[in-house]
C-alpha cells in the first residue's frame, strides 16, 4: 500500500520520536518547518534519512541566519531536505549561541553537506563538530570575522559624497 507522505504524518512521527526535543512547528509557503534542540540535529537528520516512511535523503541546502537580538540563540542553522520519491520538502532549524556555535556535522549522511558546512562556517562562524576540513571556502584565510553576521553597519558612516536628502533622510 503506497501512502503519500503528508505534513501531518511527518509531524506525528517526529513528535513521537523526539518529543520535547522538538521546540516548535510552523508551515511557511506550504513547507513544514520544525525547530529541534541543537544537540539533536544529527539524530533528527538520521531519523529523517533512515526511516522508510520519511525518506528525506537529499540535502537541498544548509545555511545559517544571524539574529543579533535573540540572546543565547543568535545563530540559526537551517537545513532544507527533500524526499525525492514523494516530492516532499522539509525545513529543519536549530539555534546556537554566538559564543559557542557548535553543531554536529551532517557529512556522514550527506556528502554534499561538506562544502555547505564550510560555507556556513566561512560566513557565519558555525563550528561543525566532526567536519574533516572545516576551513574557509570562499573568503581569504586571513579574515578575522564572519561577514554575514550583522555586526557591522550597512553603510560607511564616514562617506561625505552622499547627501542624506537624496536618500529620504
């Protein structure tokens, strides 16, 4: 019997498997999204990969987002997964503190995570524990900051060639 994988089934199975380690659920633009405790990312990914009814065996994307105002959980790591047989997509998020942005590497499940994790490290400073070669991939090694963190003003405040009136200020 072939049952199609519904968002309700995904939620029920993950809630049954992980209980209170799943912190929240939402649906955005037709895609289910759940937030898991950071130290359970690999367990959740493994379950989604290995469970025969889940079958999320393709990692579409992995990135991070910096939320400077979320004290103690400033960095969100976001995984986009795809069940190719059922054509179902799923988003998984977790939050880590900017002082210790440690997340377990997913390259044991998805070899494609290798470069995605390096890029996420390069731009956001996420430390993927167990990654075999976690070093910058696009920026120069000498950089001593992570450019996609919201730690710098968007404009150069010292410029004098801009007239504020022209920019509605």
